């Protein structure tokens, strides 16, 4: 912080250089103390203020090693066609993250029939374009069904979790 002390210039005022230095030192110390008290006062409700102002959206505590290890043991596998422990994920990370992983799981399984039906269309080239129209219509209907079934599954999870 730069403070101009032109009003205390020793050639035009009755202050000696020592008084000017002491005055500047006092101003500096008082400013430091004021800033320190202000920072301490703001720290008490700093997180709450950041949340209400929208600067911070969510706050998460540090990880619990034991709970995370239990979740790792039930969730992380090299490769397995099994359902994810959505309720355990919810218990550790919260509803938003659990819904995200629930959607990923659902969408992955929902795309399997589309991939099986679409594979012949990818591998073989047909001159009959009516087959492509049929596949496009199936895509349209399937995507609508996927969306509606996900809405039901999402509502089921949110209702179950409160």
C-alpha cells in the first residue's frame, strides 16, 4: 500500500523527519491490524458468504479413508457386468453424483440393443435405403423410450432417497 505524505513534508510543516516516520509507522501498523481483524471477521462466515453469493456452488469435506476403501472394494473391479452400488455412492458422495453414475449405468445398458441392431447396418452396405429409414425410425422410438424409462428410474431413486 502506497501512502503519500505530501501534507507532512518537513520543509513546509512543523513536523520533524522523526515525527513523520513515526506517524507513517503508526499508520502502517494500524492498517495491518485493521486488515487482520477484517480478515478474521470474514473468515468466520466466509464459506457461507461464498455459497450464498454463488461463487462456490458446493462444498465437500475431505475424504474418509475407511469409507472410501469400503466403496472401492464394492465398486472398483477390473471388468464385471454388475450393477454399481448406487446407494453406497449416494451415502458417500451425495445424491447428485449418485444420479450421475446411475444415469451412466442405465444409459450404457440401454444402448446395448441399439448397438446390436445397428451393427449390421455398419458392417453391410445395402442399396435398399428403406432399411435405413426403418433403422432411423427405430432410433427415434428407442430414444424416446430410453428417455421416458430414465425419467421413471430417476424419479424412483429420488423418491427412495427423500
